[in-house]
């Protein structure tokens, strides 16, 4: 099939690579977000999907918007049998959804109808879900509301970060995409309506959500640290400065929330239970092991971190 691929971050790259190397399909063009300034020096940086496309000699388009006849007419000229959309970051108007013979296929990082929206992987980890997965669906004008085609599940490991799960699901998504295209092409696809009553929305994470509430259970604190890694990173306060918490594990202990129960290893009391800090970074300093940080700051047992 002739495919127009729409995607932006690294989550979409395994799927694009798989399409290119499968030998079954031809990616005629890639649509991705415009290059953006990154880092303190604001260096203009291309999206990961653009880099992958150019490495494979695929033409790249980066419109600010897909609205209007100009973009729809351009896609019509490309004559795609299907449009594949993975974390593109833009809404497709109905004028484009109706162009391909087989429709527009989206690969979403959750077991729909749960966790529709921009941050399904992170929210699943923060919420303490045990199982997640990837779903392919036929796109409609709603937000992740289209008919489902194929779902594949996987266990969320107890200490797995959102970033680690992100990488695993991106690989699973690539296989789900190939299998979905096969069913569309051979006529065996069976679209299934989503149960809207079982849906929930996974909003994009914000820096305002980063602050750890030590009154929560150890499990909830641990889940938040995992779900906020690699961005925007959970934080607490230490001597008026932000202390980023990259990694924790649940351990034994109890006490007043936010109290240091031990320094070797660094253990913090939660509303119920306790967590051991593994990796931290004080504002303006380098990331380091929590033990190294506690030793350098001469933090003592019984102190209050926040």
C-alpha cells in the first residue's frame, strides 16, 4: 500500500522504520511538526520522525496546520491508500480523514477506550495500572474515539518508568501497525466500537503536577516518580530549592510524612509506608545517587526533607 505517515516524537520512529524495512508497503511522504528550538541555547531541532524520514530518503512536509484546501489537495496528489498517524500532535480535519481508501489509522499507547489523550503512558503509570498496551483504530473526528481494530497488552513492571514503558510500547506499536495494515488489505479487519462509558482522558503532564505529596501512600509516591520520568520529573523541596526525584523504590518504614527514616539508604516516610530515594538532582547541581546527595548535604535521620 501507498502510505502517508504522520508522526513527530521518537514513539513513532519504530513504526516508520518497520514500514520502510517490511518490503510490504511504500511510504510516499512523511508529515511531522515544524522544527523547534530545544535546550537553553534554543537550537532549532528537527523532530525524530523527520530525522528518520530523511535518513530513508522520504519526502517530509511540516505544515503549521492541516486546515484548508491546500493541504487536503496536496495529500490527494500523494494518493495514499492509508494514512498512518502516530503521536503527530495535530488534529486531522474531515477533508483529510476521508481521502484514503482504507481510512486513517492511529496507533495509540493504551488499551482503548481507557486513557484517550496526549499522555496515556505516563498517566497509566501514575495511576498504578498493572496492564497497558497499544491499540490501532480507524480515526474519526473525535479525540481517540474511532473504532478499534487490534489491541495488544503488556504488563507494566513494578519499578518501570514511563520512559522505559514508552520504549517498549513503541516497539509493540510497530508490530500492531503491520498486523493492522495486513487485515485492512486482505479484508479481514473487524472494527469494534469503543465503550464511551469506560473511557477516561489522559491529559498532557504539566510542571505544576510535579510536586510530591508525601501524605500519599508509598505506592502512590513511587508511581508518581515513575510516571514523571523522563519528563517533567517529580520534585520536592530541600532548603528552599527544588530537589528532583528521578528514581525510588518502595521499602519498609513508617513515620510522619516527609521525615527521613534512614540515611543509609535514604528512606522517606509517606502517608503510609516509605520509599527509598535512589537518584536525585538538586536545583543547579548534577544528577547523582541519593546516598551521595545525603552524604554531601550531611542530612541526618529524623530531619524533614521538605
